[in-house]
C-alpha cells in the first residue's frame, strides 16, 4: 500500500515537471504551486500517516494515469476488505478443527473430530465419537441412540482402505474395551473384548502357549473389526479369520445384548460373524486358538513358467504361501512359512548379499531420479532439511519415496518395479520367528487398494484359474500401459461358513484365491491435484479389471476394500452382482429386526444393501 501511493505521487511529480517545462505559460499559477506543495515532504516529524490526508486537486491527467488510478483503487479496496474481514471475524483457538486421536487411550476432545482411515483415502468429520469403557456403558449408548435415532456406526481402528466404518453422523469405537477376559488352556479358547487389537491379544495369550490360527498383513486391527469384514491371512488349509469365532456377544438396538453361537441361533450366528457392523455392535468374542509356534519363512524368486509347474505342490505342502508379482517383469516372489523344527534346525544357507546390498538398486535409482526430477545442480550429497537420509529408510519407505516422484509416469514406475525385482533377487533366504512376527507384511504408505476373492478349485485339484487370472491381468496392464506399482499380491484361504464372507462355500474342500491391486498415494504426494489424478488412474485400472475379469472368474471384492460407484447404473449393476453371491434379503431382514432405525448403518451399507421396499 505504501509503495503504491509512493509510486502514484512520483508519477504525479514527473508529469507535472514535464508540463511545467513545456507548457508552463498555458497553466494557471495556482495549480503549479499546489502541485509543488503536494510533492514536498511534510515538515512535522510527529506526523506518522501523511498518506491518509486528503490530497489537493490534481491537474488533468492522461488516459494512462487514469487507468493507473483505477487499478490502484481496486487494489486498495481489496486490501482493505481483506483486513476488515480478518479482524471482524477472528478464529478463536478453541474452534480450530483437531485431528481425532482415535486410538489413544485418553478422553477425546469435545469439539469436531476429523477421522480418516489408515490409507488416507477416506475422511469424515463428526461431533459424535463415543468410546465406552465397559459393556454396561456400551449397552446404554446403543439404547439411547436407538431411542433418539442417532447414528453410532461401529468403527474399528480405521484400517479398512474403503472407510467402511466411517460416517459423519456419529461413530462408536471400542478402543477402551480391550481386555482379555478369559483363557481356556485346555480347549485353547480365549474370550476377549472386541476392542482389543490383534497384537495386544497375541501378546496377552503367549504366556499360555497360545496364539491365533492366522494373521492378516498387519496387527493393528481391532478383533471386532477384523472379524466383521471377513479379513484373512494366507494358507490354503486355513479359513478367513471369522471362522475362528466360536461365540460372540452382540449389542443390538432393538433386542439388547444377545449371545450367539452355533448352538444358540446358528443361522443368525453365522450371518453376524461377518455382519459388516450392521447387525449390532460386537462387544465380546470367543476365539479358537492354536499352540504358539515358531515358523520357518523361505523367500525366493521364481517366474510364471516355474510357478505353473509347482503351483499344486506349493499350495498343498506349505502351511502358508503367497506370491508377489512385479508388473513389467517376469519376477514372481514366493514366500512360504511352515512350522520350524528345532531338531532339524534352519537350512544351511548363506545369503549372497547383505541387506544394504539388496536395497542398493533402489537407492541408486533414487539418486538417478533426483537428478532428473530436481535438476543436476539441486542434488545434494546430504539429505534436504527435514528429509530422512535414504540410507536409514526401509525398503518400503524408499519405494514409496521413489513412486512419489512421478507416480503416474509408466516408464518411471517400470524402473521402480525393476529395482524392486532386483531387491527381491538379492533378498532370497530364510528366517525363523514366532508366527505373529513372520506372517506380517509391510504394506508401505498410503494407497488405494482393491482386492478380489474367487474360487480356485480344491486343494487336491486346483483349478489353476488363479494363475490364469493373474496372466490376464498382466496382459491388461501391458496393453493399457497402466503405471501399476508392485506388488500384486496373491494369497489363498480355505472356505468360510459365514454366508456374507467372500470365501463362503458349502463345500468343505473349496479353496479361494485373493488378489490385491494397489496404487500408491504416499504422504509425500501432498499435492491435491496429483492425488486426484492418482485416484482417477487407480479407478480406471480397477474398472478395467472389473469389466474384463471379475464376472468371468466370479470374483468379488473384499468388504474392507469395496468402493461404492457414483454412477447410478454402475451402482445398480453392483447391487445385482452382490445379490447373486450373498444372501442380501436375509441380511436386510436381520438388520430390520435388530436395527430398525439403521443407527448402526452408514451411506455405504445403505447403497450396497438397499431395502427391496425402497427400490
């Protein structure tokens, strides 16, 4: 503002000086005198705001000067409005939105909470986020919400990539109900509150020599959540995690607290085991456990030709097995896990490469990429301020940083995948550890994820459809030039008797294949426009797989990773597909009886399972 006024006065002085020199004889003396006086600095040293005084009349100006005054006036008006707005509407400290610390065991603040899922792909804001500390308190919350018709959608630890537990209208979280209630060593069963996390549970029962039968990739899920969405580990003889549930205590809006088991109301029990949080709030769960044991993990690199030869053997001879496919390469990483025999000891195997040597290809490409994307002269030997030294980053952290440099550039993603393939080739070997340590998998940073499940024959006679699916998917990726990052993960489970499980089957021998696609949206990718572009590219990738593969292979998405289409026709098609696979009418009937006001529901459930009388 000061500079604009100073510029204006300087232009006046220059213009008047020019007029005085060339046409002074034609101007009135009064105007010349006034102009000179205006240009003279004020004599009073105490005058601190001379620019606020009313300026004297100015001589006729040219059109350029008139334009200048106009734009200066606009600028002054905008600046004044901005200042007035800022000071007229202050933003008090207690009104700022705070991130909800969902899973800290401490009281939450009373103001608005922003709740997002682990992958950062879904977020809601709510003023109703309840955390009961006991069963009576939970029962009171559900009863009160039912009377007031207040939404209290059950939400676990927020790990579902699709945010299936989120709603802005209100949520209830059982993080403070996290105790091991009873351990039956003889029958190898444990009764726990549903808010306990998987790792907490494993730590709590290890002194009894027990553990869970199987694990998902990470350990931060609450037991209630991991069961309700039909999550799974890997192993063709091992079912999804809901099959480990022996009995459960369900707090329902209309019928209060009910206990379910295969002896007590088996039909509702099996339906509620994978109930998506829509039938009641799971308060307590009794799980069938197994003896705690150490596992021997073997990681090696193969290719599709060899996998086809050995697929049946790999599935039948290993307790746990998974394949990691690296797009745009012929690399298939195979990871098997089996009980470790202390009598035999670990295999005599000496790694050819150290951990540092294995990860070096990614570090090399990272330095090469920085030269390209930041310019040769901008690459420093030391890390940027606030940026971790890449020598301290794990494999997945470094991969995420590489992908974040140009996540939609197919050629760049291909080179990252090639560096990852080299990492796995140099990481072949064995390791021994407890099952909860071995079966975990570092999934990396924020990402969009889609996972499908479909039948793959029986253990004695695999259909080989699982490998055919992957071959077609790889062909699709190559044909469409999709910037598909690694890995595409493939795992197997036995069947589940829960009718809402994607692996549900009446045949005891059936096995199911689970394929997971992903598209990285790391925290480094903070640019909103780029995140939007990544999201659009991922949904295009997912849509191609859906339209060309899913129906032919009877593939259905994992409940924690399914996304609701915005297009009405696509949504109608999805509903029709779900009705073919799942007992939607029975599920809706149970919801109507147990939760008639839909206080446990959210927008996703209402769209996926629309009542027939409202269609």
